[in-house]
């Protein structure tokens, strides 16, 4: 039997002792959690004395894209590009340094540029014949070079085709071609870098939202088959629609997915004007976005997944997409036995919230969406006008009893659980945010429940629970704290303290 004591920690978990506490860990599970003076050290294998460090459950990021995020370590970070010219200059510099290599970039936002996004001829001149894929910050449109389109002929003329940014199906074809150009060793490095970064940020579990328009079965398999302790646990979802129980079983077997959920697109994003709306975009009269699935397709997928006992789930952002989801939920009927889920759900009204709660659907939300693009004069207000103020109603969802799970949607917003917690609390719309305790629970316990885990101890620091925790040099209320250690199910993932079994 291995026994470890953490002494002098402040535990952020309901029911934990006030002030410095002692936490016992026995064979990878939490034992007693008491005031520090009640625990005795002589018979412990390891004693870690911590002067006021904060102990939290290991965080769960409920929506990530691991490979796409990891590729940016050696890719083009375009988040600071303030113009079309700056973007083209970045591409020219990269292709000059690495002629002919795939250029993978991400993060441009054209709504603040004085000049329009570059056309393909401009990008081709900068690319000097190299294949180029540059996703917008929301990853629902991209600038691509002619050399990349040579590998994606189906993109030409497809829905969302243009001489500038590609969206909808044209973008999906181009993205698949770009990902196909990433070989196994490069993908492996990208995944390892991503997982190491997540562990260093106190994250013990990530939900990978894969699918045919996002990645590939091989990519998902490589991520999920890493050995225990090689990084955070991965809950892998595959977002592809099915219409029968047999099709659901076949797809689960083919992909090894935890569920047929995640980024199964009902619509797109606000930034790319592909989120499905009931009334046109304020800054694009006549544009109602894109609808990728109708009510019957959503209902068929829900019914098929329910029949085989696996999670269904959908990407839903616009109010028209929310209406499709709710109508499908009502059409299918009793599905509470399987914890289905929905991603984002940014534009949802009170009646729709009540329906989501009634059907036991968990909601994965991204608070940094509101922090980055919510509020007066920001992107959402530009696209939607007064409708933007009602977006991301976290408080209303929580009050209705909906299971909330917080995530980043990395690379759309950066990994960083404390930033997400603070954004959920400091919502741009007064009254729409969560309390600190609610946000912390949504980023820990909520992530486990959204993955279908019914264990009441999952994500808790209580006796008998798996020892999944993070140690910090602060509690996040004043500034983002530094992670000192991350442990998932008793396995050490990240450590700045003395090494050894934990």
C-alpha cells in the first residue's frame, strides 16, 4: 500500500475543511481530508508540505481539437495579424524559409481589418506554390492556396466556395486535404505537445471533438490509444450522423469513439456568418447562415444512439439551429437514460432551455467566446445587434438544472481553465454569469457528467474518489495561478515539486 500526505493545502471542494488541510492519498485514491493537525506523517511513504497551496480537482476541458492546436506550435499564429497585408507577409516569410512545405496557420480575424481578406491570387503569390491552409479564429472558414485546392478538387464550386475565404462544405473539403498532408510523425508531435500543455495547466481530462469534417479516424485513434499517464485522459467523440442503430454500432466500432457526439454540425459560427439564424445577420442583410442537418436527421441520430446506449451530440450555435435541436428532442421523446450532449448552444431562449433540461441533455459551453467576442461593440454585437446580449445564458442554463461543462474549443480559444472560470463568472451581460463555485464545478464535475460518467465522486476531492487533482500557487480569484502539479487517477502528469509516486 502506498500512502501520500499533502499537508497545508487549501482545498477547493464543497465540504472541505476551512483553512489549511491535510489530504491523504492511498493507492491512487483520496483517503481522509481533515484539518492538517489531524493527520500524522510518520507512517506515510511520501509527505509533501505545502505552505498555502491550493488543491482543486483536475480540470476537464470539455471541447478540444488536439492535433489542430498542437500543429500551431510549429505553425503560423495569425491572431496578432492586424491586416490582410500582415497575413500575406507572414505567409511569404514562412514559405521563403521552408519552400514547398505545407503552411498551417490559424487565428486571423478580419472584422477589424481596414482591407478585405486576401483573394486567392494574392495568397498564391505569397505562397510561392506551397499548399496553404489558414483557418479563421472560429475554424469555420479558411483561406487556402491554389496548391492546396489541387488536393481538394471537390471544394471548387461546393457550398461556401469563393475567391476569398472558404466556408461550409468547400471549407470542409479543403480542411480534409490539409489534414491529409500532415504525416504520422508530425501528428504525433502535435498531439504530445498539446497533451503536455494541457497537463501543465491542471487539466486531467480532455474531450476530443473529432469527425469527418474536423480530423480523421486515424487521428482520433492515435490520440485515444496513448498509454495511461502519457497525458490527460482523452474522451474521444466522433461527430458523424447515423440513421439507425446498426449504423451507430458500425461507426463506433470503426472509430473507437466514446460517443457519436461533439462537432456534428447542425450549423456553423457567428464569426464566419454560418451559424443558422431565424432572422438575418445585422451586418449581412439576407444572410441566415447555414443549416447542415434538419430536424429529421437530428432526430434519427438521437434515436439511433439512444437505441445502442451511446451519447449523441451536436454543434449548435444559432437560434435556428437551437430550434432544430429542440424540435428533434421532442420528436424522439424519452432519451434521459442516455446522457446526450450539445456543444456551444449560444443562442437559446427560455423555452428551449427548459426542453434541454427536461431531456437531460448536457451542454458544453466555452466562456471565452463571451470574453473575446461578447459585449457592446464587439464581434457578436456587430453580427447580431441587440440579439447578442442574450447569448451564452450560463446562469439560466444552470438554474434550469442543465449539466454544464466548460471547455476551450482549442484552438478557437486557448487552453486555460482558470481563464474560462473567470470568464464564466465575469459574463459580459449582467445576470448571465455563474458564481465562482458553480463555474469551478462546471469545469470539473460537469466535465465528467457531460461525458456520461455517473460516478458521484468523479471530479471531487472526497474520500474514496480517484486521486485526480491539481496543485496551484493561488486560487484564481485575483490572477491566473501557476500550476504546481497535475495528477490524474493517481498518475503524475505534470510536476514542479519533488518527483515520486503520488
